[in-house]
C-alpha cells in the first residue's frame, strides 16, 4: 500500500501470529512490569488468564485489526497488554513482523498507570 499502512494480507498474518502468541505464550517473550510484579501471585495469574483468553477485539479497541493491544479490568485496576515486534536480538524493530524467522514478539503486561 502506498500510504504506509500494512497490506490486508499482512494485517491478517500479524493477527494470526499475535493470537497464537498471546493465547499460548509460545513464540516470543512475555514481560510483566514492576506494577504487575508487585501484585499477589493470585492476581498475576488472574491477569495472565484474562490476557490469554481475551477475545473482545473490535474496531474501538483494535483499529488496525492486528490484535496487538488489549485492556482489561482486574480487581478494579485497568491492565494493558501490548505486543511489539523486534528483531531476533531484540535491539531494533523487526524488518517484517509477519515473518517469525526475523521477528521476536514481545508481550508486555502493565498497569494502565504505568503507561
């Protein structure tokens, strides 16, 4: 596409790869911020379960259709989860997020207040 937006095929491929990673936690790295780590183990488990099972993607919370961001509320706290695409060394952005051979997906789970 000429406007810099990903081609529809790339969006679908990213969505598939993001959903596979988010629901299995396989094929990338998962980080929890200090705010999440400060919560009880039980609350952390509840947050992780909410992220892994999240399905309420819609145009309001997923405008690009890639399933790379979500927001849930757990115990009265807003939680964000964001997938970013890095090169294999995790030093730079991936040259092609649709290609797992050159991309490390990183899921960061954080309190909204840490954003």
